[in-house]
C-alpha cells in the first residue's frame, strides 16, 4: 500500500508470484491432462487469486486484468482445450471468470 492507499503495486507483485508458480508448473510437469493441471492450479495458484481478487481495487481495470491474465495462462496449459476461447474453456472446466468471483464474494460479504 502506498501513500495514496493504493494496492496496485502489491496486487501486481502477487500476480507476478502467481505467474512464477505457473511457470514452475509448466516446466516441471510433463502431463498436461485436465485433472493434473486443475489440481495443481487449485492447490498452488488459486489461493493467491481468491485472496487478492477481494483485496485488489475494482476501480482499476489493470488490477482485474492482471488476475484474469493469470487464470488465462493456467487454462492455456491444459491439453485438449487449445482450440476453445477463454470463456468456453472456463465453461468446459466448470470455473467462473474472476469478475463473477468478485461479484460472488461481494454478495457473500453483503449478506453476512
């Protein structure tokens, strides 16, 4: 957080760490099956994403794009889904876009 109470720098750093983890997965895992990549994504990357999508500022589109790029990269690693668009990949895997996760998280907080 900087002197203007902006979390963009911290959000960018956390997104970079998530990209680094995805790079390690890509280099070290030979099997690109859906089950393997989704399991590793869920265990190693998704906790960072879930935490920071609630923390990062929604008024800065660049923060949302950083995290969406992390999820896009993870979905591109899955063999057999290369020909699909990002939205179709998410639908095929039963996942949601980060904007929908943001909305869901806000609704949960609002109704608690």
